[in-house]
C-alpha cells in the first residue's frame, strides 16, 4: 500500500499549512479512507482489513515518513479498531461498518458515569483526543457511580469505557503543541449525556472475534509498538531532509564541513536502520507467540522496553545530526524544522518514555 509520488508531494506541500490550520487536509483524509487505513484492525465482515500487527506497523512508519501529522492520524485512527471485539456485536457493527468510521478518544479515566435506567449519564472532559474534528465515534474511560453510592471507593474505582456519538461531544480546540500540529488532538467534553448500556465496554471482557490474534495482543505493547513505528518514520524523514538540505548547499559549504555532516548522516542512517530491524524482529517474534498462545508477562515487558528503546534511538539519530545543520534548520517555516518538532512531540508520548531507564541507557 504505497501512495503515488504526486500524492505524497501534495501532502508534504500542504503540511506547512497545517501548522496554521492545525487540522488534517482533505486530501490526506481522502487518501487514508481510500486505502482503508482507518480500518486496518477492523474485521473484514465490517469492511475492515484485519491486518497483522507487523504489517500495520510498517504502514504506520510509511505514513509517518510521508508526514508526521499524517502518520499520527493514520496510527491513532486505526488503533480504535482494537475496541471492536470488546463491544456488543450489534454496537460494533453500528459504529464501525461505515467506510469513514474512525475513533478519537482517551484512555484517561477522567469522566463519571452515573447508572440510570437503561444506561448511564456521563459527565467528563478528556485531553489529547487526536482526530477529534473528523471522528465518527469517540471513546473514553469513566468511573462508574451509582445513585446509592455516588462516590466510588478511592482505591478501587470501577472503570469502564464508553462510546459517544459526535453530537454528544463538545470539542475544545486547545491543541497547542509545537509539533504534530495537524493531528486535531483537542480536548473533548461530555455534559449530562445519556449513553445506553450497550455502548459501554470493558477491555478485559472480549465479546467476539476471540480467534483473531490482534485482539489477543496485550493493549499496552500494541499501543507502544504503534507509536514507536511513528517515531521511526518521522526520524527517517528527518534524516532524508538533512541529507537533501546538506547536498543542496554543498557548493556553499567548506569541504570539511560538508564531509563531516554527511559522515554523521551516514552513521545516523545506519543506526536507524539497525534500530528498525531490531524493532520489527522483536515485534514479529511477539506476534508469533501470541498466535501460538500468548505472551508471558516477561515477554510483554520486553516488548514494551523494545518500543521505548526504539523511539529513544529514533530521536537520538536526529538529535545527533541537528546541531550540524546550521541556522536554517532552526527556522520554523522550513520542512526540516517541522519534521524535527513532530519527532520531538511524538517521542514525548508517555508510553514511549522509560521512566525507569538509568542515565546510561538514555544515551544508547
């Protein structure tokens, strides 16, 4: 699944405009829907592709190589398909059968759900809901309350996920990050909305499609692997931009400086390729293990560490080269500066940061 060179050029040409609009372009969304990338993890009977995880990760990397915000949109939009088997089958069919179906939402338990007849009354607000302006369904976690006990036990709250329709959600346009500006990652707010019981779901209670290995893959490393692939794609784009920028100014650079920059580029490129190879090799091994039965807790932790290391190295490859590109790379209107900011933003996602890593490992 590769896009035409002219389409890639168009998406990249419009990417700097996204810095002002802070939303995906129509041509980008058209290509995502046309290629079915929002439905990579949706069963075929609902119009999806049910792609194996390693295959989908390469698509995420490829889309992120085209443009960071574009790749993030593909990755987050596709990720919502992971919720299909945990919903009631009729609900999943209703929400995911549309060719334009795409989920935006949050995993933070920042809402409250008060039990009532036939469902729940929801109130809450959630940050960083990527794809908010074009989502056809929103999902978010809430703490369950009952009329008899409106305040849950603080150490053991019951948390469940809910699906909201767009007309039930208020979008609060507050995404002001310095990178990935075109991802529509705004906050959402839900106020006194009734959600029927069949639009509540639990990620620990699979309702259907239990035979699909993708849905048996643990959610945390699934999300981490998806974001690590984004980091690889953006980093690859940055290195290509750096080489093109340096080669274009070859006549204006001293021979020594040109050779020094290109030598660093070659080393960073080799390191990134080696990093990507290790990442896909590790994910493939975990995928085979899930198909054969499942991941041990140790193996699951190993995948998480692999993803965090992958993102750390992807960022380091760019960081090592950036200081040698001159002041032109610091100008916000240049493509390479945008790619740099996109990479920084993607790698700041909490799932890609190893808070237990020691200082030495952060330099690897």
